[in-house]
C-alpha cells in the first residue's frame, strides 16, 4: 500500500520521531476514511483538489482548530510530495489548495520576577526528590529544551568541562546548549546524590530517573512543572513548553540575537522563532505608552 510505503519512508529515511509518525498515520487514516465515506473512493490517485477542499470544509464545520487543520494539511502535502517523488502521480492536487489562516496567538510565558521567586524563595528540599525537581525546572528554564529532549538526556550528554549539554532534537538533529555555572553545579550535586541513593544505575544512565531508577516519563515532568508554577503564577496554562516559551522570551527581552535564540531552541526555520518577538514588541509598546509625553 502507498500509505505503508510512505510511513516507512518517514520512519527510516526521514527519521521522524515516533510521535510525529503516529500523528501522520492518524491524519492519513482520517483522510482515507473521509474520501471513502463521502465519495466511495479507496484509490488516492482519484482524489482531486476539490475533494481535498471539501475535507477541509468538513473539518471546519466540526470546529477543528485552524492550527490542527493546517497540521493535517501539512501531513497531506508531505504524502503527496512522496507520491510525486515515487512517480505515482503526475500532478499534485494540493497546489490548488490554500491553507486556512491560523489565528494570531502569542506564546504564554512566566514573568521574569516570578521565575526569580521560584528559584530564590521556594524550598525544594535537599533529598533526591527535591533536588531532582529543582533540576527539572532549572534545566527547562536555562536551556529551553523540549520535554521529549529532556527525558532522553543521558549523563554522557552533559559536558561539565565545557559547561554545555548535547541535545538530540527533532529529526535526530543534534545541538549544543551552553549552561550557566550554577546549573552545572546543581547537576553535579544531583548526580552525586542520585548515585548514592540509586547505586544500581549503569555508568551512562538517563540523567533524570524516578526513585526506582527508571527514566522519568512525560507525565512525571509535567506534574512537577505544574505543581511549582502553581506556587508563583496564576497563568491558566502551565507546562514544560511554557518554560520553553519563557526561556526564549526572556532572552529576546534582554537583547539576545534572534538567530542565536533560533539555534538554542533547535528551530529549523527563523519564522518559528519570530513569534517570540511579538511579546518583545508588546513590551516596547507598553513602555512607550507609559513613558512618551505624546503617547
């Protein structure tokens, strides 16, 4: 089947993550189900741009968010590019399909003063659990790494001599993130305590492990972040990704170069990083309106 060949292609040649592959499979399954139910088609080669447009309209009618629709459309574009590459299709019907506009939404971030309060005023404790929880929060804020990147870190990814961490990002793209000395010192103490409390771990263990020595899972990290952010902020949305937004926003607010922030975040395109400049512009507008005599 063409679908199975495409999934093998993104799994073995493009080396997409497990999460991305599942999302692609789900999107394609939904599209195939739609063309079969609505048009009685099972052959993707019989689909034209009008059928694809009708699918998008059906998604809008069921109140699917424009961002989700665009993700599904992106899946379909990748699929059709693959079919063209394989010589299965002579013409790509998606060239006549326009993506719906995403609503403008600024990234949610925690204010600088509240992040300072988190690390200066909150008592994490000195046992393994407390130190581990501080490490989780400090690392997310100090590096801007993704949740999936954090739980995949191993001890060998931390270079104490150079004060940097090697991160394996999306599509197996490796990047190096510099880390402040105080965070490296915290990591040193954590690893020492972890080895004492869980001596059975191997030499190249996952950096963040549970009390049983197993790799920390996404929900574990998520719960830690939410619990501590609840202490310092009233934001409705609290998650590890909010700390990634916070990392990028604070860097740009302090004058960091946009291209440098792009590299630190592991973005493939500068457009993905530019969304954080809107928060900076909003801050400048506020300062201008408060300070300028003719504002």
